[in-house]
């Protein structure tokens, strides 16, 4: 039986705010006697909003009323009523995610649809979302190579690297198109790090100076070289280390990139540089796109055309995949229900040995930490290589070691499996943690990185748990 639903995606970013409505056709693909497995069988974007500059009250506060007014007006333009929207996602990204009232703004918008995924995405998670929105993971799987997506927005460049479809690394730099703003032919704003980068290379620019395209393009060329250095394609400058967002880390030295994709507002001008009216958006975004296109970056590696550019972070919305986990589950009843928990999915390569499981969890957990703040995370894997007692004990030990930082927090350890070993692994985790930590271990559920999961209260005499996997819809 097929059903058509309307979903909405709302992205509130550093520079821009935008909305997309999609029509999704969902169908239960399981046979009549099997556990329901609802999948998307067709999707159609039916409305794209105008792209607005994100309104701010100050450098530390979003103008929540104006954001809400923008979104509500776009509902009216689209001819869509809130009650007609079955599901959706509100994602707040970039510098905007660090504004003082970010969560209040998100919550104020969540009444515009049914059961939203509502989340702030830090620079690492935003890198993953934009990479998937650009189709980079699919390109890397299809070409069996290593592909990096550069999501170049107003305030940051988020980079995600995928190897044969699996996430290999993420990083983020303070390089973007609105780090220098131009009004009435003059520089009206310069981000501190951008000014320091220019000064370190003998370029003097100040607020109030005439907006000289040659001087500002020279600054953009410096930014392009820093991006090449981040990808290990050029030597790092003395200032390079300072450009990582929140004093973050660069890509691992052993990552060798074969190809690139670009997304974000600047991407269109990487793929199609222009010399016309370079300050039309009141910033250096067009000049930055030109500088990247001329930097030699596209000549040294293959370059694929992204599925999405400016709309890559949330090109669709959330949908629900309703499943049941039962009979071999392990859970603490007083910890349920749990809602909107992000999924950290291990790849087949990550699962090959307990050592690789441990390393993958430890490497990916920081993606889900906003400004160092710990959040609940569901660790997902197939579990297929671990089909015996000793193997399950080894897997439990690897998860405990890899998720040590997560286990220290107050929320439960959540593990989601495809293979039917939830009860055995849950028991092993419980014993390995000396029964001092709440553990929820469910099986029979498929998910992927970037999904969010809800786990309901037990039904069927406590033998089964209703599970909803919320998937962001991408055009790849």
C-alpha cells in the first residue's frame, strides 16, 4: 500500500535561510507476514523558497521573530498549510548554530509541521550532511575512490571525505564568502582571521576602505591556497593552523583524495566563474569561487558536479521509516521513550575487526558534540561479522572502549543492529559495564549516518519496541 506525504526541510545557516517542500511516496516493502519496512519509493521537490539572508539581532543572537516570519510567509507562498505537512527537518548550521538563542528559535519553528527532526548541526555534522546532500558519498561508492566535498558557505568551509561510500574524515575552516562584506562600494565588515591572513601576506585591508576587486581577489587566492593545504595538495602557511573552526583539527595525513565536489553558496561560482558584478551579493563569494577555480585545484584532481550546491545541507526533509525491534532486544524500561537521537553508523570496513570498530566509534563521536557538549548518540552497525559468543564479547569490549567518552555521560548507551544479536550484545555490554550503565540494544533496524532515531515504550508484553528512523532526504 502506497501513501503520499508532504515533508518540509528548513535550513537556517550562517548566511542564508531557505525552505523546501517535497512530496514523498512511501510504501511498505515487506511481505504481509513480515515486520513492516516503510521505504521511500518516489520523491519530488514541489517548492523551493527564495533564499534569504539569515536575520540577526546582533553577532550573538538570531532574530527569531523575523526567521519565523520568513518561514511562515513561504508556507503561504507555497500554498501549504502546517497541518498538511506530515514530517520535516529544521536544521540550524554554521555560525548560526552557535548563537545564544539557537535552540529557542528551533523550538519556535517546530510547530509548523508534524513530528520534526529538530537539530543544531555543528561544523563536523554539517560537513557530513552537506557531503551527502552533494551526493559525494554516492560518487565515491560508484567510482570506488576517495572524494572530498567542500561546502563553501558564508562563514565556513565544511569538508567531508568519503572513501568508497564510507565517511573517512571531516574538518572545517573559517573560509567563506561573507567574511568580507561590501556596501556602497566600500568594505563594511572584515572577519578578524581573514584580516590577519591578509596582513600575514602583506595585504592591508580595513573596514571603510574602497572595495578594490584586485585586492580582495588577492585575499581570496590566499583562502584558496589554504583550502589546498587542508586537502594536502599544497604546503601549509604559517597561519594555516589558525583557520580551523573552533581550534579544530585538519584531515588525517594519510587521507589521499582522488576527486572533489563543491556545495554551498560559493560552489556555483567554482563550477561557473563569472567576472560580472562580483559584489552583487554584498560580499566576496563570487571572487572566492573564481579564485578556487583558478587555483589549480580542479586541474590536479577529478571534479564531479554536485547533486546540489547552495541547497546541499538539507535538500529535502525528514521522513519516517517505521520498524519494530523485538524478541532479542535488551533495554531499560525507565529510559524509554527516547526521541531525535542522531545515528552514528559504522561501515562494513569499520566492522571488520573489534579494533576497527573501536577506532571508528572513537573517531566519529566528536562529530556529534556541539562545542564540546555531549549529546545522546545511537551507535549503529550491521553486527553480521559477530555471530558467536566470543565474537560478541569482543564486539562489546570494542564498543565500550570506543564509546568511553559517551558512557561517562548520564544518558544510556544506545546500540542499533541489523543482525539478530541485540539481546546477546546487550547482555555483554551490561556485564562489561558492571551493570552500572543503562544499555539499550535493539536489532532488526536499518539506519545510516545522518539519520535520527526514536525508540518508543515497549509493546506486545514488553517483547518489542516501536522504532522510527527519520531520514533526511537527499537528491543523490
